C-alpha cells in the first residue's frame, strides 16, 4: 500500500492525511492502520496530563527541545478542545510549539476531543501507531485537561506525567482519587509562585500514605520554574527529561514494561471490538427507527434497558459479524 510505505519512510504529509482520515472515520484509514501495525511498538510514549492552564504545552515544548538535543526524533499529539463550529481541534498547542514547525525531526499534530470525557479522543491510539510507524523515538501525548476524570492516558503511555500548579486548588486534589493515582512523575510547574512549597508537602504526604506501587517505584516530584527565565527553565526541563528516562529504564529492568504493553493492547482490542460490533448495531438501530421505538418503550415502562439490550444482541449481533 503506497500510503503505508510513505508513512514508514517518515512522510509527514501522508501521516497528516491518514490521521485526519482516522479522525473523520474514513473506512480506507482502517486498512492503512492494519498495514502499518506490524511496524509499531518501538517508540517510547509519554503522557502529559493535568488541569487546564497548568502549563502542559510549555512543558511539552521544552521536552521536544531536550529530546532533539539528544538527536531523538519526536512526535507530539496535542489533544485540544473540539471546535463547536468545525468539530476540529482549536490548535492552541501548535501556537506554543511553532518554533519546531520546520524541524524535520519533529511532527506535531493536534487532535480534537470529539466529545470524549477521558481527556483523549478515539483517534489517539491509531495516531500513536502512525507516529510510531514513522520511526519517532519518543511520542509526547498532551491531554486536553479535564480534571480528575482524565485518566485514559494510562491506556496509551509508558510514563504518565501529572502537572500541577500552586494556587489552583491542587493542594486539595492531591488527596483525592482519580487523576492523582495514575502519575509516574509529578511536576509542580510555575514553582516560583506562592504556595509551591505547600503543594510539594501535600504531594509528599499523599505519597507517604499511598501503597507502594508494583516494583517499588515512588513517583518523584519535579519542580519547574519560570519559563521566562530560559537558563533555569532549561535546567529544570533537563531534570524532568532525566526522570522520564529513569522511569522507562525502571520499567524495562523490572519487566513491568510488559504489563503496560498488555494493558495498552487490551484497551486497543476493546476499542476495536466496540468499533466493529457495537457501532454497526447502533447504526442499524438508528437507520431502522428501532432505537426510537425502544426509547418509547422505556418511557412507557413497557420494558427495561437490560431486556431490550438482550433482545438486540439476539436479533442483530449475527447480522453484524
């Protein structure tokens, strides 16, 4: 397949078109993904998550530069809020990373959330495969920033970074479940602000109360200062980059990398099953008007959701396989 060959050769235009087609659910895109899948699984995937305004895009920009100085090729997937007019991404992250736009070793692509509540869109997994097949050494996935629900990144990344900033209520968030439990590395960004020390203490207290993770990894806390002080910021980013490398080496040396890959693979299989089985059934129910009739039955209490779902499985599943 020609487009698959172009992607394996690192063709950015071909990759951009494929990711666009994946987002738009173009059927031909699925065939290309099948073609390039055997060439994936080599890239290191790092997820960056946290509240809106925490400075995730600035950190990603710094990590891109740090990796390029090590001659590592970089892919960036920046998940932006969906435009209410076009359904596409607002492209805010590309504005902050435009200094890398002409670097052939960097490929930056924005994705829209398309209504996803987990901070990512359905296209993220396949977009990661595209960048992986292109030969990118490291892929940085920046989530949109939705709060504690934003935990889906653990299904894609080897290393998850949770970014916090003082003065945004994160001291309270540090003792809650959800997004705080998925971190492999904590970043206290804009650490020159008042309250940074308190936030660090809250995080340390939380880690002291938390059970020891598999393999004994304790998430480190990395402080990042003012990005308008280039020398200090570069040093802080260097420390963060070193921690990311350290965590990846830990996963490899402790054989935990296999657990992460299995979780990622299981999630991909679940998504593929949903796409191939559930979506055709739902489309059939909509096109025949049966979905509306089922809703009316529920409103009139003539049936219940479980019974109707069982009827659908018996009636339609064989027709959609």
